[in-house]
């Protein structure tokens, strides 16, 4: 009479789970290193400055939005040189604003490596013109602006898509 020996597979299962967890962890670390978290640039300040003054910045933005309207000229960029303009109008008097101090940041969603800080080259009837925007990458771009008019300060974000045509 021959006796059949029973096999026990649970140690193989535990070993397979441990190996899967180690491989999964290594892949997660590799992916995180290839795609690092980018610091938000919405207020054009480091996060410490935003964190310390968040309530004040939001109050400033709300006060600005009550008094002024900002409109953007373009819905898309083309690869190469582009022109971009921002028009500012007083909501109460409906007159264009020509004395604003505007700082613009052109940035990508996934990286801060392509950030470009710009100042307007001309102002004409409330329209602030930014020229020679050199766009070399397809896809979504963010236009972030910090606008100061007298005691008011506003922060705006606008999305533009870059295409070949």
C-alpha cells in the first residue's frame, strides 16, 4: 500500500504576496520619481507665503473681482511666436483701466520647468499686450496673472491650448 503525501501550498502563497508587495512598492517609487509633484503657482508665491496669508489673499481677490472684469483675447496658441492680450474694465464705470500693474506667468500643468514670467509690452485702451510668447510644446498651458490696481490686487488663471494649426 502506498501512502500519498499531501502537499501544503500556503507557504508559497505567503512568499508570492511578499514578492508582489515589494515589486509594487518599487514600481510606485520609480513612478513617483519620474513624475514629481509640482508646486502650485496660482498666487505666484511659494507655498509658505500663500499658507501664511491665505485668508488675506482670498479677501484681496474677492475685492478685486467686485470692482474689475478681466477678459482674455485668445483661446489657443500655435506652436511658435504668439501674441496674447488681457483687457481690464472697471465694473462700476465701465471704463477701461490703463494703470494696472500686471505680472503674467505662462506655465504648464505638469511641470514648472517651462515657466515664463512676462510683463506687458504695450497698453492700449485697457488692453495689455504680451508679444513674442514662444510656445514650443503642444497641449494645455496656464496663464496666471497677478494684477494690482491702486489698493486692489487680483489673481486669475486662464487655460489655453497649444496646437500646430
